[in-house]
């Protein structure tokens, strides 16, 4: 065999080997590509499954309500004492100067309809001259105070301009289950974080119908409150307490704590009570004043003996207007009111506080002592007209 043929055979063999290696290389790459594609699809499927597992009812409830939760701030007049040498010869060397104070984060609230009506606690906006509403998307809008029930601690605001706002759906606070999962949504420590996005804490309904003795200084009455262990921190006041269906069942109001930090004992005003106040304001433009057409006095040892009462619990009706709601309900001068809407009446301050927490049209169920007998009377609240 000649040398040329040997060279030709070697070249052909080399080319064939190169082609075979290229085919093998491409096949492996294609295989790897298919394998990688299958692994990527499997990984995406696993991720989707993990997301489905993580997307619990709690997550969906939070997503449903959070856009309607707002942060409430205010502008109000504050006073400072400053040294002024010019007036020191005539007055105290320290003169009190008023100045406008802007507080962008006082508490929380939630929008109840697309027109921008908002429910919150009265103590959140108390003393405010101008109300600032910060939406969850960061927009700051001016609001106005429509009216407030200072006794029940519920206020209703409205965003001045705009419409089609995200709103929260209200549930039924008379149908709450002890132990059911609830969320407290609001803007805790907003004045430190300066973040309009609400935060969420989860817990359960610990108890219902928790009532507290009236605060005679502020004349606040907290009755039939919802107790929860969902953390209610500073700045959460006025925010919604939400059930697992994403319905608002209460307004987060206060906690029971010695340090000011949440210890899992928080309380919310039932939404049915707040809804009635909102309806009163929307329908009548204000909360109509109540007509109490009788006066009471505290029981004294002398009155206990005179009225032949067996103890000193309750208050005595001492005066009543003629042909008023009290007389028409069957009340009489000298009756001892022992209970009001199922709650013990210790003194006149208690009774007036319980009365003030009602609304026009409500029935005030009274348990009275008269001539040795216990009677039950329903007194219907009427509007006071001067």
C-alpha cells in the first residue's frame, strides 16, 4: 500500500471519529437540556404546591382586609412654656405659647364603604383639629370627623375627596365562637416605623361579653367587649378585628397590661355596636341626643329604711317628667333601679353611664325594686328635643 493511501485512510478515520464525538457530545447536551427542563418543571410544580400550602385562610383574610386599613393622624394645638425676658417684668418669666403639632400616626381605622367612610376609636382622634388619613398604598388624604360617640369610644370619619376606596366587609359580632381564629390588623408603632402598610397579628377569641365598670372620669362605657390574645400594640387602636372569612367583627380598642406591652389580653368593641353608630350618623347626619326624663339619687341608709329595701344596691328615681317615656314605660318615683341591661347599678354615675351608651330607639331593660317586689320594665330611649 502506498503512502498516499495510508494518509487518506488516516484522515477519513479521524473525520469519522470527530463526527462520532460530535454526535455523542450533542446527544449528551440535548439529554442534559431535557433533564434540566424536566427538573425545572418539577421544581416549579413543587413551588406552586408549597405556595398553595402556605396560602392559608389566615393569609387570604389578611389580604382581603389590609387594603382597607388606614393610619390616622392629626393636627392639633399644643402649648409650650418659653422664657421671654420682655414680659418677665409684668408676668411670669415663662410664657405659654400655642403652636400647631402634627402627629401623623395616632392610631388605625378601616374604610367601611367605597365612599371613604371610616370607623375608628374616639380616643384616637380626640382633640384633633384636622384629621390626616394615610392609605395602605401610601397616599395621605385629609379627612373630617362626622361625629363620635364619646361614651362608647367610636368615631366616624370620612375622606374629604375621592371615591371608590377599598373597603372592609363587616361581619356579625353576635355570632362569634370562643376559640375561633381572629386577626388584629393595624399600624403599631407607626410613629416610629413611618410605614403605612398595616401589620397583622393572629390569635383566637378568648371570651365575649366582657364588661368593665364605667370610667367616671372620661365617662366611657366598655360593655360586652370581645377579648382576644391577638396582639394589640400601640397604634393598633381603631383597627379591625377580623375573622377567618375576612369579615370585621370588632374594633381593637385597648389592652390590659401593667407595662403597656401586649400580654395577650386585648379587647375590641363589637362591630354590631359600631355599625349601629355608623348607621345613625349616615341616616341622621349626627348622633341624636338622648332624652332622660327622670333623675336619680344614690341609696342612703335613710332611703333604704324608708323604702324597705333589703340592701343599698341601686339608685332611686326621685323626679320624673309628666307623660314622658319613663312614665309611659311604667316607672314611678321611688322605684329602686337595681340592674340596667343585665348589669348591676351601684350608683347614679353607673346608671347615667349605661344610659349614655345607648342610642335613640334602643330598649333599656331595667330591673326595679318596688314595695318588696322585683319588676322588669323596658324603657325606650327617645330623642331629646329642646
